């Protein structure tokens, strides 16, 4: 087995503590810059995901309930198609 350089992080809490110590070691202006860059990266990622989601979005049809089937035209809902018994498992 190869040699490990430095201490091995064994839990999420230890990783978070090490990251906090590194962040606290930065000067205040550098901390502000790191936070601003992280915020911008997060905003860009959320915006890209939202735009990608909106491109393929098609609203699902408004399906009628069993008691609404008689009034489908008036209610503007879609009557679900019945699956033949031989197709059902």
C-alpha cells in the first residue's frame, strides 16, 4: 500500500472543519472574494438548470376523474383511455 501524504480525513465533519480553518486563515478581502465567486457559480448553475428545464417543459394534460368523464368537454379535461384487459398484467 502506498504512503499517504498528510492526515487522512475520515468524516464529513473533519473535512468541514479543515475547510473552515483554511477559510479563516484567509484575509477578510480574500474571504469576501471567495464567497462572491461561490455565489456567482451557484447562481450560474441554478440559472443553467432552470433554463434547461424550461426548454423541455410540456404541461401534462388535465385528466378527468371518473365522475367527470360525462362533463369532459365542458370542464376542458382529457378522458383517460382504458387499457384492454389482455394488455394489463
